[in-house]
C-alpha cells in the first residue's frame, strides 16, 4: 500500500505574515512582500529541493506556492525532507495563457530534475531494479484544503512494480501501491469514475472471500492490478501508460487543470481568495508510512489549534497511508500515545516543533511520515486556528519573546475575534439536555439546527431560512458549499485534523467530528444512536468546544472574555488612531458596546424605537392623520416614549457622545400591508378600512429607497423633527437634573444639498431654543448638529454642506447603493454571479469599494474639512466593522468608525493593524 503523503487543508496566512481573511472570509488574501523573485528566478519554471541542493526559499510563496516554498525552506534548515522539485505557479498561468498547453521546454526541464532526483536518491524512474516513485501534488500560494488534485506512487509500471517488490521484499505492498496508482491516476487524471474501480475490487474480494481490502492475499492484489488496468483501458480507450514520464506529464497537466476545477473555484469564492494566477506542482520522492508496524504517518500542530495551548498536538496512524488520517477513514491515535510506539521518533518531532517555531515564529501545521522507523517531514505551514487560539498564541509568543506586540496584533485575523464574543450553551440548561453522543471538539461554538444529510440540502434549506447542521459520516472537499452554509458541522468519523475539522476551524464554524456512536443513514435521512432516531425534522445542538451532541435547542449565554483578549484590546488601543463608536438603538446594546470598548454611539437609528410595543399604533395613527394638528396629537403620544428611550441610552453611555439620527425610512414601512392588520388599524382609529387601504396605496412608491425618506420626511412633516429634537433635549435636561452627563449629537439623514441642511439646522436650533425657554434652562446647550453623507451629491458638494455641519458621518450603505446603483435589498439576485466571474472583488455592502465609493469618502472628507477644519468625520455604515474597510478609513483620515456592538473589538484591532501595516509599508 502506498504512501505517506497527506493531503490536508492548510493555512490562510499570507506570505508576509499578516493575518489575511477571517472566519467570514471578507478580507482577501494578501500575497506580496518579499515574495518577489529575482529576474533569473522569474523565468525559471522548476526549483529543486533536497539535501544536495535547494533552489527555493520561504520568501518565494507566490511563485512556488505555500507547500513548495516551505519544503525548500525546511531543506534549508536541515530537516529531513524527501527530495523533489516544484513547478512554479507562473508555469500554471502560462499553461492557461497558452490555451491549456504545457509551456514549451517544461518537460525537458522536468527530465533534468528527475535525473537530479535519481542521483540524490540512487533510484531510477521506471526502473525494474530500484524504481523512483514520486507524488505529484498541487500547492497554491494560499492553500486550499484538498480542493485540487494529488497523484501518488507515480512512476510505477509493469516493470517498475517488480523492482519495488524486489527492493522492499514485499510483493503485496508493491502491487497494492500499483493498484492505487492506477485507480488514482485513472480517477484524477483521466476522469474514470472511482466506482468502476471499487466494483472490480469487490469482485476480487468476493473471489478470495476477503471481508476487507487488507484480507486480500498477494495473488488477489496482483490480479486486481490487471483488473484495474482493464477498467482503465475500457474507459480511457488506451492502456495504462507504461512510460513514467508520460504519467508525469499527464499528472502535471491534471494538477494545473484542477486549479480551475469546480471545487477549487468554489473554495476560492467562499474564502474570498482572489488575485492568484495558478497552482504550483510539487513532485516529491515517495516515502511510505504503510510498510509495516514500524511505519506510520501523521499530521500535527506545534500548538493546540483549538485552544492555543503550547503543547505539541497531533494524530497519527501506524502502518497507514496519509490519506487515511485526513479523510477520516480510520480514527487516528493522539501523538501523546506515540512514545509508547516509538520514543525516538516522538523526541525528534518535539525537537522539530521547537526548531520550526523558532524559525517561523509562528504555530506550524506539519505532516510527517515514518518509513521503517525513519522520520520524514512532508510539509509545514502556518496552522489554521480558531479565534481563541489566535489570541492565546499571539499573547504567549510575545511572552516567549518570539514576536513583538505589533507582530502579535497583525497576526490575529480581526474578524475571527467574533468567535470569542459569541454565545455558548447555557451550562445549567445543557445539564438538563439529553446527550446523544460525544465527538471531538474540532471547532468551538454553539450551533443549533436540524440535520441536513447532504451539502446540497444544507445549501437549499439555509436559503429557505432554516438553520441546519450538516451531518456527514465524513466531509470531503465537494461539501464546502454546504459546510459554509450550515450553522455547524457534525461527523461520525475522523479526527481533529480531518477535512471537516480543519476547514471548519479556518472559518470559525462550530464543528464536532468523530462522534462514532452516531449511525448516519444519509439515504433515509436519519441518525440512529442506541435505538433513538433523529430525522431531518428534529432539532439538535452541537457544542464545538466540548464535542457534545444533544437533542433539542439549548439556549445560549454570553461569553466571558479572557485575560488574553483584554491584552489584545489593550495593545490595540495603544497603537490605533481611529476612534471606535457603535451603532446602538437600545440601552442594552449601548451597554454591551461600552463594555466592548466603544467610546460613543455613532448611529442611533430612532425609527427602530417606533416599532416597540404600543408605539407603533401612535406612529401609524400619525401617518394616517390628515392635518398637521392631528399629526401633532399623535406625535405627542410618542414623545414621552422617545424621551425615555434617550434617557435610557444616555444613562447607559455615561457621558459618552451619542449621535442620534432623526427618522429615516419611508413611511409606508410603518403601515400594515395585509388586509387583516389594515382592518384592525382602521378599527383602532375609528376610520374605514378603505381609508387605511387608500393611505397605504397613496404612500406606495416605485423606488422607495430613492423616495420620500430621510430628511425629506422632516421637510414635508417638520412636526416629526420637532417631536424628535424635543425628546432629545428634554431627555438631556432630565439626565442632567439627575446628575447624569448626556452628550447628544443630532444627525440628519440623506442630505444632498447645503440648502436642505441649512433649513433642517434652523428648525433644529429653533426647537432646541424653544425647549430651553420652556424649561427655563439658563445655561448653554451644546448639541452638535451634523449630517450623514450618503447621497453622492452630498460628497461632491461637501465643501458647501460643511458650512452647516459640525460633523459628517458617511452612511456607506446608502452611499454604496447610490454610487453603484445596486439595490442594497436586492443585490443577492446577481451578486453571486459577479463574485463568481470576478467582476467584483467582494460584496461592496460588506467591504468598501475603495476606488469608487472610497473616492467619494476621500473627497467628502477633504472638501468638508477645507470649509470647516474642525469638522469631525466618521462612518456608520456596515463597513465600520469590516477589517479591510477599517484599514481604508484609517488611511483616508477619518476620525472614527461606528459599528454594531459585537464588531467593536474587531474594529479596535483592525484600527491598530491599519497603523502597524502603514508603518511597515513606509
Ligand atoms: C447608511 O446608509 O450607511 C446608514 C448607516 O444608514 P441606514 O443603513 O440606516 O440606511
Ligand atoms: Mg442610510
């Protein structure tokens, strides 16, 4: 049986060591830095690595891919690596440029490098005496877990297999390796359905009355090779290639092709990996972990990737091939058990852990093989980790003096902090829950949903608004779309390094693997555990931090933040320049955001308050009113509620500034659209249902987002402005009377011209004055008045508008909508196509479009400040909590960003990273 090479998911860290991406994958991967090859290297198609000579290094990730560059690097630092060579990513790009043809001269180079490998290993490609076998594996600059193709045992032919039998003294092993090559080559390179090979194997097993593959005797395996060759010939129309170089050429091409395979393209889209032009191909001497009880294979992390604990953490299998560890076919043994099996190898691995961490100053994810007691390193890369682990490892490495505070900060993908802030299961409620099974805690989190047994079903049901847990025996790269959509992932086989575990951890998705008690019947859509049957209609809860699988929906509780988290926040505050505010409409949100470190509210959307309890009735009556007097009567009903809301928020913010935005949405949004509710409203108001229906029809707009909304409402109905401003001032005075400092700021939405704001400002000031007089208030009342900049015209005429404003806050949601002309509510109908075809780099409503919308931000800021140098400028659209956008707002020179409470820590860290990156780019 072949091999030791393990195909496994890998890191998303970029070559320059900067955390790129996050669990949400909003941030594209950065490939840059010192990875620029020299002129000579730029034309080189192939790079050698081995003990005799190594041409590449870790700096050449863009050219050699992550795997290739690190293999070279491990050779450079003297680790035991089977020799090989790497074909560059540029060569893959050239292959596509040439209309999918291998570049001229490539195979000559490959011949030369195989010769060199032969010299170093003393073996010969295709030899009937002592054959050289190689693995052919993909490896892009950003690794993509199992998404591209791998071929093992390449070089075996009818003649070479006899050679392998001779040198290993194990004919069964040799033929087993050969049948695996024919299967893998047939499947991956020539597109022969794997099932056809399975079928042939079943036939042989039946003939030899063998229960499992390993029970088939040598003769059976020899016959199996013949049967496989026949399957190959029938399906491909040619015999299995007996020229090893022909095998190699076809395999190289297959790896190039897999770069644009469905799985790889989907993974790049879901993980927002852009800007890469191809995969490298690594051709490496095979070593075998399945040569007997003194051989083995494993994968490990230099620290625990789930918790961050500084402890070598891995799994291995004795007498096994690498694929077995990752695919979850056999559940592996923890490396803690390894000393009992081979103490020397365990000691060597621990030494290598230290050496690698000292060299890379980063947690590494390694693959290794032991061939007859001899350890080989097959791969190292920056290990994917959970948000918890990222924070702990960063803090620990600073303590261990491996990295500086600044390096620690840029290493943590800011978006991954969300994982630390997410709720976990309420322990008291969890105690009462029925435990269904226990698996391995592969990726923390608390997920609740109904089982989906296929990835496609998970995608479909999620789209229909259902929360689903993807339940599989094991996951494979084909499942990524469903894994991404599911609330959590649950498998019955596989270990902590299985495909499901690694992918889930990378995305920060809750995942439990290896819950062996679960009998999953995907066909009948049931999970059976000790007689209990769970169907697709039953809700289950999975705890990714403990591995528990439970029946029903368990309630969750808020997290307790660790000391390391506070350390990261403290360091972030030390380095950042941008201030972080929050978008909050309730005292509870305000308090949470303050606890997370917000230094004010940047957006309090007052209309949200209109929906609560009985108030919506007054709002509706106000909208239906026919005269100003009538409207004022209903607004008077609303006033005390609105005032109390503001008192609550000012109290929660303890003297920090609170930017209150006046009413924004079109009025029809407040009215019932269905007949029954319209009739109820009519009854409450003592009018006919017809009247309500007519008013609803009257308020209907063809383009409500561009219609009667924002400040336009207050222009038409100034009494709304008067009520809201009155509520703000009265709340402020109430607070002051009770010894609470209140700092409101009044913000007008959707302003597009100076005249508009001038008018609104006058109305606002008059109302403030009126309340002041009425209350007999003698002292000054300082309430800054400003505007949102969310209409492109406002950005273009910001110099004029700034005459009337003490602050600007960019409403980048509307600004994006109006700049692109994309409806923010309907973009999903076409966004997937735009992302898929790479017509957009990212969803512009999540990550700011720097060159378009960003230009308006820069212009608005510059023109506004030209008129009013003291103008305070912030942003309160969704982009305020997106790390990449925060970097842009820092560079643009804004004073603050405002985001939802849970994203405040993300914004704090991202703002610090922006400063550190700007320094390092100087
Ligand atoms: C915006 O448009 O960016 C904004 C914050 O306002 P809203 O999302 O409420 O329209
Ligand atoms: Mg808006």
